[in-house]
């Protein structure tokens, strides 16, 4: 008898492929071939019209839903992907790849540079969201899919959904942009630089060549994660969860064991856990990708002109307590889409969960997400083989 919820995908397994077509990067370099690790859920219909691409955020990966054997938690968006869920796998064929440059099996800094026969490490090419979209397009061709029913993402994933709409306008019918912006604010760039500086200040970083010394900048990476994690939360959620409570085994006035707030313990735990499995060079690379994204940078900062080439419909969602990507940033996207004459739906969701709200259960968010994707499903041929 299954121990998983009735609407769960149950056990899932990642797939790994080698894309043997060259990938020309924005920096001018060409990768002759690259590996992509991805997961798929549901079945592709006979006309290949029900495929949905899910794009992960900064530290996300291909494991978006379902369970791995022995795993205590499911994939990062399991609440929203599965049979009967908003991204309904009874109707859609869902693909979620780990992007190049990450540390989850797709080609990245940990892989061997064919020219040096050593790990790329800090010499891995600088890449952009456009490069990710081009790589995803090659995956799409590999899977014999001509057009996505929808490209969906939150945060950095939403920037990919946005870029898909204008880079390959004929290859998606819907772009779903959640908790994002057309470019980072100076404050956001500052937080990312603080995180990178924390990593580079760790003596074990060794200019990014830590693999040569069989070590990792654990302390620096943990601190970087702590900095980032704080920005994903809200004052309300942190106050509700932790307040100013001390850990139960700490007493004010104890000179031998200074008191520790619960929020301190929580952040340290999150940082240490993250540092055990994530790669420091990948983290630096990914935050730079986020910093350099500028949706309308190539059209003289005119997003209306940039969106003109889009042919798909749009859903834009924001959250009231998200101070990293505040609702005014989503309204800027919506205003540009309206001015460009595009079909756009917009929702502001009341939440006290900060930027992380796009990952968490919320009845109104779920209802809007479900309703929009039900319209997407009704608009395509869902005949099953």
C-alpha cells in the first residue's frame, strides 16, 4: 500500500541526456555538447500539445515534484504539480530540467573542462538566462515538442518564462510569471554581492579552486545562504515563527553559554544544511546570472518594445509581503504587457510569507493558478494515446 498522499506522483526518478548540438553562449563561447538532468511527470499526448516547462529558481533543481525513495520531503513544488493539482499531470506532460551551471548533474563548474582535463571550477563560462532558454529549447527539440502549452516559473524561473515569450515567441502558448521582476534593484544586487563576498572570504575558497585541495568553503557558503534566506522571508513570517524567543536550553545571564535566539539557530541550521550539498562556484555563477538579467536591456530599456514580439498569453502573480520582488515590479511587467497589446491576467495574493510565498500553500494563489491552467488545458488537444 502506498504511503504517499492520494494525489501524489509517488516515486519519481531523474533522467539524464547529452545534448549533442552546440550551444552558443552569450559570452561568445560555444559548448559542443552538454548534459541536462530533468524530471518528467504525466504523459505527452499524440499531438505533443500538452507539454509544460517548469523553470526552477536560484537554488532549485529538476526535482520539482514527487518523492525519491527514503526522502523525507517531496520536490520543491509538489503542492502545485501532480494529479488533480494546479499543474495537473492527468492533463499535462510536465518537464523540469536543472539548468546548466547548477550543481545537480547538468553541465556545470564541477564538470571536466575538455581543454584542461580538470574541473571547470571558477573558469566555467559566464552564462545568462538567454543561454538557459536556448538550452531548454534544445531539450524541447530532443523531446520532439514543437510548442509548450505553458512555460512556468517563480522568481529566477519567472525570468526564464518571460524571456521564452520573446526569444522563441512561436514556441509557447502561455507564459506564467510569478514573484519576479524585469531586472534586479540595486538592493537585490547588493544582497547577492554580500553573499558572494562571504563565500570568497572563506580561506577554503582558494580563488574557486577548492576542488584541487579536496576542500569546500563550507563556512562562507553557509553564511551566503543565511544572507539569502533572510531576504526570502518577511518580517511578519519571522515574527510569527520565532519572535524573540530564546532556545529552551539557554538562559539569560548564563556567562558560560550565552543565550541564543531561535531565529539564530534556524538560520545557522539552514546555512549549514545548504553548504553540505551546494557548490560555491555554482552559487556565485547563479547570483551573477540573476544580477545581469535585464529584460529590456537590448531595446534601450523599453519593455513595451521588447514584449511586442510575444505571441503568447500571460499570467502574472505577485505577493503582498514579498519585499525582494515587490508587487510594484509585477505591476511594471503587467503595464508593459498591456501597453504592448498583449493578453495578460494579473493577481496580487495576500500573504505574510515573503518571497517564499510562491513555493508555499495558499488557497487564493492555488485557485488562480488552477483556474488559469484549466483554461490552458481546455484550449489544447488533450487526447491521450
